[in-house]
C-alpha cells in the first residue's frame, strides 16, 4: 500500500476534500501512483493528514465517481488504469439499452400550462434588476444588432465560469453563442462539412433533435450503444472521419458518468481516426453528490473536442441561450463564416445574463438550485420506494432534473404520459418498453408527496378498453 503526502493549505479558499482529491488525481495521472495500487484506508489517511474521516471519504468518493479509483468490498480502494489507449480495449459491461430502442420521444420539452411551476426555482427579482440596469445604464448597446458570435461580455463571463467550474481553459474568441442546441448543431454541421467530416456517431439512447439535425443535413448516422460507463468505444466507426456526439458527465437518459479511462480512450479514438468529439455538458452543474464531474474538454484533447453548454435547465426555459467552445482552428473557421449569420439570441438577454454572472448571482443561484433539486430528488426517490416499489423501478438518481424509471404496467406509453399530464407532471416515454423520464424539478417540494400519490393512483388503474 502506497503512502500519500498531500499538502493541505488551510489558507486557500478551497475545501480540504477537494485539495486532497486533486492531489491524488494528479499523482495518478502523472503515473506516480500506478494502476492496481491500494490506497490508504479512510481512517489511516485521516490520521496521517490530520483531516477528518468525512473529508477523506468525500475525496475518495469524488475520485470513485470520476473513475480514477474503485472501491472493492472488504478490500479497500484501488487505483484504476486511466491511461490506456483505445486499442487496449476495456472489459465488457452490461449494456443498458440496445441500439434498436435508442431514441427518446419527441416531446422532451413541456410547453403546456397544465404542468407544475415552482417559483422557488428561479429568483426573477434579481434577473429583473440586471435587465433593468442594462436598459437604464447601457441603452446605447441595445440600438445595434448583436454580434454574430455572441456578445463579448457574455462570452468573457462564460470563459471565466468554465475555467472555475468545469476545468475548461478557453478564450472568449473560442465561444459561440446560439439560440438553443439545435442552432448550435447546425453551425457545427456546416463546419464539419468544411473539414470533410460526413459521418456522425450518436449515443443510443440519444437526444433525437440533434440526430434529426445531422440527418437532415445529409450526414450518415451511426447509433452507438451506451452502457453504465457511457458510449462503448469499440462500437465507434474506425478509419472513417467521424464526429461523435456524447454526454460524458451525465448521460441524460441513464445517468451514466464516463470514467476517466474511457474518456482518454475516446480522445485517443478521435486522434487515431482524425475525428471529433461533440461533448454535450447538459445538466453537468446539477450534480447532487460531490462536485460536478470535470468536462472532457478539460483534458488534453488535441483540439478534437467541441464543447456544448446551455442555460435552459439552470435558469428558466424561455431563455434559449446555448453556447459552444470550439477548437482554435474551428473558431477561426467560424469567424470567417460569421458574416453570413445574424445572432438570433436576444442581445438584452445576453447582456443581462453577463451581468447576472458577473455579480455572482448565477453562482449563488446554482448553489440554491442544487440544494433544492437534491431535496426534491430524495423526496421523490423515498416516496416512490415506499409507495410504488411494487411496480416502479428507479434507474438513475445522482444528477439532472429527471429520474429514469421503469414502470411494470400493461398501460400504453401514451396512457402513462396522459395520466401524468392530467396531474401536472411531465413524463416522457422512451422507445424501450416501459421506460420513462419523470421530471420532478418543477414540482414544489411540499407538493411532491400529494402529486406522486395522485399519479401512482392513476397509473394503478387498469387501462381503458
């Protein structure tokens, strides 16, 4: 068993567990702690460092969820092999879904006023103050069209935020603002064509609007299965220039987190095949255990990763502001194309969001949102376990704004969805039989038990002939 000698600086404004986590992570990636090595126990490391067992446990837990180490029952914590190449392969794991049942229902977004709305999810008073300040103090900025690439004030704030929260180092010039993921994807499609990429691999299950965008632009599509560690690398196309669309930090339908070893595999695959990775970091901020998982883009990516982010799930749905971080050569390509585009995001909303971030309101809002959604998720899980465990199985429960559930029922997906709508809850069927996404985020915390009680009662009723 190896000895660890971390330097914990009590004067740094950084939690002790995160300092310990980074020390062990860096030792592993530098090869100083080899694969297979056993780490000190929680108690022994706490004693040698003067930290609490809880602090050491938090650090080990973050390393475990990111795939740097693994916990073996009755044996302790051991270092994983995180630097193997794509050709080394990985041990097979059970696939969560098969490729012929892969795509989510079209109705991923709810627009009906019948759905619950929780005013605690966003403080519109603070947003209004930022918007009013832009109107009152910077009216001249609103008299001109927006920059095709997005407002520099917002791009600068996003660059700072990504570095601090996601570990992504980029300049504002690499960031492109767009009105939603589909518009961003259209920009990517245009650039990929210029790079002679005509093939796209998409996670299965995957986000259907993105798949449709690439299909409509004439790209060949390959659906690649996902298991509990993310996209299966061996099933990606080989010797074909390809862009693969992945969500490694929180797969929207399975909750899978891609471990660090597979992330390196994916980057190696892109380099070896002269290909690109489109990293959708949707809902990455909404992780309720430990810190958010570092982005794939934060690793050495050899200019192969296109990073996508959005504010729709952390602010409010009507703000259709998304962004991408491009490799430098692609950013230069976009700038040469920019004169052919007009910015479709509201300039007022972009500048208001920039001020919302600059004043620290966004970061404060995220902390509040994580706590609120974590409480909601725990309430939903506990209620379903106690009152619906006889016919509902929960599949993922660590992050995001929805819960993947399997309902053992003879009712049709349409009937299940209709029952949910009637009770103000958004439930989206997947194409695999009896699998659904239950969106709990907009149900007020104190109304969750009654809302779920009503929903379960209707789901238990036999289908109408």
